[in-house]
C-alpha cells in the first residue's frame, strides 16, 4: 500500500516547491470503538458490534503531522482517505489563474481526501494547521468493506454526499452573501462543529490566519480584520488574538438570515 508522503513548508513559501520528509507512522493499538470521534468521522450504529468490528479493520495506521506538513498534494495518486484524530488541517486548491485558495477548514473527526474519488488523484493540497494526527483509511479496505457490507456502503455514500453539500454551501455563501454575512456564517458553522465534538460552542481558537479565512470566504485580509473589529465593537464577539468568543449567537444568526 502506498501512503502519501508528508512534506514541510515554511509560512512564507507556497506549496509549489516543498521538501519531502518522512511521516511518523503509528500502529493502531486502541480500538476505534473507544474513540470519541468515531460517530463523527464514520458513524456506525450504536451497539452494533459487527459494524464496529468492520470499522476497526478499516484503519491501517496513523500519520503524525507537525504544523506546516503537507499530507497530500494536488496530483498525488488517490490511495485512500484520512480521518483527523486530533489537530486541524486546511485544504488549498489552485484556481485557473494560478493563485491558491483555501477550500476547506477541517477539524477532528472530519475526513480528508474525498475529492479524490472518481478521478484517482487528489485535487487539492492538505496542510496541517497545527500538530495533528490522522488515521489512514486505505482505498482497498474501503472498497472491500463497501462490497461486503451494504450498511457501510450507505455510510460511504452519506460521507460523499455530505462533502458535496458542504462544497455547494460554501459556493452559495461566497456568491450570494454580503461580506459580514459570510464571516458570521463561518463563525457560527465553526461553533456548531466544535459543539458536535464536545468542545465549547462559544469560545474557540482560529487556527487559520485572517488571510486564510479571507481566502476561504472570498474576502480580502483587510475586510476580515475590519469585520472582526466591528463585530467586537458591536458586542457580537470578543476577539483576543486568535481566540474568539461568541457573545450574541442570536444576533449573528439574524445577520446571516438578513436578505
């Protein structure tokens, strides 16, 4: 089985020229059945030992990444999926004019590499935003389990459908919402995703820089900074460096809903 080779980039460099490094691999000793993120990354039926055993057999090993490591790059052969066990990653795509755009911000329990299905290669770069660890789910094991277990196959369809829906949601947000609505929607989405993982829904750390957030939302760095300051002044949020506290979720939701 071929595993994607992690690479290290400096904050000033692009992903065009990077130096390969050896990823840190770890044998999976603990059962996935004991992982608190199991029902987020690849849900199994509660109390179904057969489904849990199938899921346990899916993970080959884990890859440990340091901040700035690249898990896979656009054009790499698609060899499987990656579930974030801890940490966070961003995915970066190259636009038609050659510029880079942050296409996703991924948290523990989320799956990376879904875009590779059907085209046999990855369509973006996946980069660790902090020290992270991912579980490797090889394609051959995914295909085998999908063939043997219809319930697992349905879960894979649900995973692919969810990725498509999220991509369409981001596209609609960028094309139809005003700048302040995009940022409010982004913060509320993060709040909901952190809450689903048992973390605080009202206070979290932004691992992406303001420039990266702007790239993801189709906004300039100056616009993101100005809006964060405005939300802070209006009492909607409290900003302390990269730490964000949501003070008025209702007002943020009403802002997003305003036509």
